[in-house]
C-alpha cells in the first residue's frame, strides 16, 4: 500500500526531489484517509467547536470541557472497524486502548468507557455471532484489566454489517484543570518514546483502514496488552503530577510517523530522531517498519534533560521501557536518521497537510422512492409481535454484554448500564451523564434526519437523568467516499448534525471520520454514532421503584413515522417508509420541560421512547420494575393513527414520565407552563403489560414471562447455534 | 488507625479502597508499593482488587511471590487483620495464607453484577458487627471468582468456622456457594465481592449499611484491642 500516482507527483513537487523510501512510507501513512481526513476535513469545519465550557489547546487528541471548581472532563471517540472485522478480539481491545491514550495525553485520568458495537444478523449468521462474541470479550478484557469501567453503549445487528464489524469506543477522562498538559517544547528538548516495544504488528494499519476490506490482512491488526497500558497510565499520571511532561502524544494510526510529524506541526517545531534508538521487539526491523508500525501501548513524550532523569525513575518504578529517540529542533522538519545516516528529512507541513479533496456528491438513486409508505396488515392483537420484538437482538436486554464489563470499578457509577444514560459522580459534587446512539436503519432512509435523530436521542437519554447536554462527540462512519452517492449521504448527515448542534448550542468536542467501511458485499449503511455528554449540577434522577397506582405521562407527539423502525424492518422485513424527523422547537421545549420536572423532584423516572416505539418503552418500564401497566392508545398524544403506528412508530422528542398521583397537579402545571404536548396515558398495577384500544386489549402480556424472554434472549442467541 | 493498602503493578481498586478507608471511615490508609518493605506501624492490611501482573500465568500467582508478601505473612502471624478483596483474595490464596483456589467462573465469562451474601462467621475482625446470617447486597466483578476446595477441606473449613461469606444463590459455581473465607485464626479474610463499591449510598442502588459493617467491624476490632 502506498501513495496514488498523482499523490506521488505532488509529493515530488512539494519537496523538489524524489522521496526516499522512508519518506514515502511516512507520507503514505500520514496522507491516508485515516490520518489526514482528506475527504472530510473541509466539511468538518462546519460543526460548531466552541462553547463556554470548551477548552481548546494545541495538540490535544481529545475534547476538554470545564466542569467547574477547577475540574475538567475530557472525551473522545474512536473506532476500530477494519481490525475488528478481521480479528475481533484484538481489534476491539486495541480500539479501547487507543482511545484511552487520547484521554491520557491531555493529562487526565480515564474514568469511563462506552462502546458501540454493530454486526451482521446474529440470528442467521454464525460468523456475525463469532465476531460479536469476541469483540465483546476484547472490550471486556481490556477495560476490565485497566480498571476503567465500561458504563454504557449500544449493540445493533443489521445485515449491512455482514462479514464486517463496527467497534466504536468512547472514553471519558477527568482531572484538575491545572494538571492539563499545556503542550509546548523548546529547542533541545528531548523526544522520548515510552511503553511497549515496537514490533511488526499493525504495519500499514492506517492505510489498511483507508481501503475497503477485501483481504484479511492480519499483520495490520495490532496486538493488545492491557497490563502495559495500565502501567503507562499510572506512570504518565505520576510524571504529570511531578510536572515532567512538556508535551505528549499517543501513538495510534500511522505509528511514529504520525505522532512525530503531528506533534512537530502542532508545536511549530522540528524533530530529529534516530530509529536505532527505538526499543523494538525484533532486532531485524527495517527503519520503514519502525516508522509505521502501529504497535500499541506507546506514548511520545517531550521533556528536557533534567526532568528526563526523574521521568526515567518513574518508568523504572513501573518497569516500562523508555528510549530517548531524538530532540527538538527549530527547522520545522521531521529528520529521521538511522545512526548517522539520514533516511528522511522532510518538512512537517508537507507530511501533515495532505491536499484536501473536493469529492463529487450525488443524491443516491435508492433514495428516490424510499420514503413511500407501506401499510402493514391490521391485527386485533399485537401481543405476539410485541413479544417477538422484545426478544429480537436489537431490542432484547444487553445484560449479556454489559454483565461482562466491570462497570463499577472507580466507584463513580451512579446510574449503571441498562438505563437511558449512565451517570458518573465527579469530585466536585456534580455528575456527568453520557450516552452514545446510532441508527443506521433511519440514516439509510434519510441520512440527514437519521443523523439528527441519533443526536436528539442521545440528548433525550442524558436529559432523562436530569442532565443538560454540554458537549457532543461525532463518529461518522460511511463507505467509500469516492462513490458520489456515498459521499452525498456523508454530507447530508454532517449538515444535519451541524444544524442541530448550532441550534441547540451543543459544541462538538471531538470526533472521528471512518470511511471505506465496505466489504465485497458493498458498503455499510450510513452509520453516524453520536455521543452526548450532559452535566448535572445537583443530583441525578435515579429511577425510583414504581408502585401500583403510579401514573404514566407521555410528553411529545407520536407521528406516522414507521420508516426505519424495528417493527417495519424486523417484523415486516420492509426497508422504507417515512423516517422520524425532529422538530427543533418541539424538541427543545420537551427537553427543557423534562429537565425542570426532574429538578423539581416531581417524578420517579423519565424514559426515552426510541427503538420499538411506545410499546417497547412502556414494556421496559414494566420489566425493570416488575409491575404491570395499562395504557390506553386513545390517550397517546399525536394525530389519530392506526394502532400499529401508535405502538411502534419511533417518533423523536418523546418521553415517558412516571410519577406518584399526589404530584399530578404540580406536574401538569409545570408542563403547561412549558407549553408541551402531554397526556396521562396509563397507570401502573397488576401483573401484565396491557395496551387497550376502545377499551379492548390489543396487547396483553405477563410481565414476569416477558421479562425473562427479554433478559435471556440475547444470551441464548449467542450461546446456542 | 493505620491501614496499608498494598499496590502491585496492575492493581486497580487501590484508589477506590483508599478513598473508602479515608473519606468514608476516617482511617489513615497508606499505599504500600509491592517492592518496598511493609511499614511496621500498620494496624491492618488490605490487598485490593485488580489484575496484578495482568493476571499472567494465573490470577494472583505472580504477586503472591512478591517480597512484600513475606511481610504480609509476618503480620498475619502476629494476628494483624488482613483483608484481600477480589484479586487480593486470589493473591492470599496463591500465597498459602488462605485455603482453596479460585477458578474460572462456570459461565467462563467475566461477571459484573450485584449479589447477596450471607454472613457465616461473625467472629472475624471484618465481620464482628454483623448478626449471623445477615444479608449483604454487594457487587462482584471477576473472571476467576469460583472458589473451589475438595470435600475434605470443605468439611474442615466448616468445622473450623472458616467460611465467612456465602452467596445466597448459585452465582458462579463456587463450592458450597462460598464467597469469602478466613484462616484458622480468623484474622486473615479473603472475599471475591467488593465491599468498597457498596458502602456509599450514592453508588449502591440497594442498601449500603450492611457492607459498611465490614469496615465498622475493623474499627470496632481496633477499639477492642486498644
């Protein structure tokens, strides 16, 4: 894998000579889509990146938010799709490792992980099941060993991921503002590589990830070692406390080539280094291999010669290898030597700034009639369909997954996985609420509205815990951008996210673009995954036990929007129909209203209505509380619709709120003040989940039995062939 | 009250334990790095959870051969209260301070979930504030948490009152649902569940009082000795 011929010509023109083989490798790594964002960079600038809480410093690999009282939160999201599709255990594990080092490089301690996992249809596809099982184990083994809790995420299955795996990992860090690393360097400072030895794993990984997946290139997959990563974390934080670090960068895609060139470019310096000084796993590695190896658990540190001694002491304490590989110069060049011999000497500006592309885009043909609606057979009883949905892999409880993740370590997890969003306590008495959401089914039907929907859903989830959204992470995952139709879907999604972020004043604090998510079967559906971080000043809404006699309010309108719903696709195998859209002003009103009723302690719980619609959301309340509920469809706010649409439409901006009857008056007053659409739609009690229309039951399921099905279904799918 | 919290490379519940000892129970904990001698002035020692040495070879086995374990053994002989939690329990078992062995859970998976314990021995320095058979809601988080002893040893443990905690239902296939044991003298206690994750109501969705009694027992034990 190397540069395309026109890129090679461009490189020659820029440096005025033929590049050396090492230069060619360095530039090929850095100009890969994975490292350069050459197709997407121009458009990413549209997203709002600034906000009152955002702290911008040069050279950070993660976003930084000021959460008050001298504390900051850092956050980042990454994927490891190609490697996980080939070797799910190692791919997923090293995906966790990489994003954690991004958090660490700002000088903050990683305190939580979230993972978004997507695979083919595990009910039919044994390979998808194997990928799923092993990716979960990879995330679990890595995060558990580090003692960083995996507190939430999402899992989804869709045929568009057959023979492929999507592994997204978001990491959250926490620390004191004064301890943030202010990346800087002065002439003569030393460049230190610390951590695992550089080996032949992950060679060409970033180029591997910048092409469609056709061959199983196992040597491009990195090998995980969480034990070394744990030692690196503790050593770096100790060195941070001793103020020994001038600048720091994680080694990720592109290995040393990218870390050295990007650090030099960000700090406006040059770096001279010697590959012979790099500690390697094998003695006969070629210099080019050393420069592009993506061996894991390595950090690049810049410090001075006096601090170096203390830094080496810390590395010795943790028995981590560290090598001084070079020093800082002021010629803005990346000068790589092997002993005395120069093997690359190239301006960092050339290395880091690949020519940005202006790719053509065109509305895909498949979208022409996709939003045409289709009616499904009208039934008098939907119990069976509902049970089928609750047992379906996308809706069934994910306890089999998060039960393998240590989600308690660190003793911050106030709201555990399995609820709308997870909540962590911070040292200043505030709380952080986090959720990631994706919805490729809706993004396929309408890339713009689908992406906005993911964003709003993640917001709804954190709002349900009482948190105000303060930052967003976007992970934009698409197929080959050179296909104008795919690039169009990318732009549509990005524009939608930008509009929502601006309107709601939620800054994008970090993100990632992952393109070329394709196999020989074709491209994946557009898969933006959005993470939202919310802050709670006082206390989170911890779901209280629902008792008989408690009531249920629905806030928001249910619309005729079955497109991309689980009901449409899983039950009726139909891809199409009108996809849910977000009305910005309604969305904002509803969010504010829910936040205020939580703050006034008027409710027991708030739950978002999403996958599977109202029917599934009500069932989830019943199953987690082991109590029945009767909901009358006539009272559900919105247009008069067919029963299946009321039950299963996945319209946005909807919340289910449970409360004690005595609060009814105060609650109604507050909701009226906010001018939101709402209605009491049901009451809890009994032992069955009941939906009625014209006083006749159209769904009637025993809570107990349904709960068992919902809890065990995924595990049974994985365990039994 | 001086409590040593032993830290091995890969320990990851040391900071949680430290926080609970100092901020919740107002003891004076200190971190003790594995290759330094254990301070003489300690009133109790805790081996926290984690993945010492990345669980290489077998959970706890490398840490059990650290120099600091020699000091721990001396303290154990003197009757000083010693608590091993999760990986700390695995280390105590591997070092021979406690009987039995910890095997892979019967699900073959890492398990993180809340369980209920019953107190089987309320005479140890970590359980003296409990009633017998009292219940403790508490989380587990381990891959190798299945306590195993042969039938003969099991009978011996029962006879000598060395079973400290049992799960109140089948969790991971442990012999007799054992979750924690002590040595014959009762001063060395090991348990797989994590009491440090259960003593604060903010993060305990059930009841934080029972777990707190583990640390209050230690405080009481010191009071009784002074």
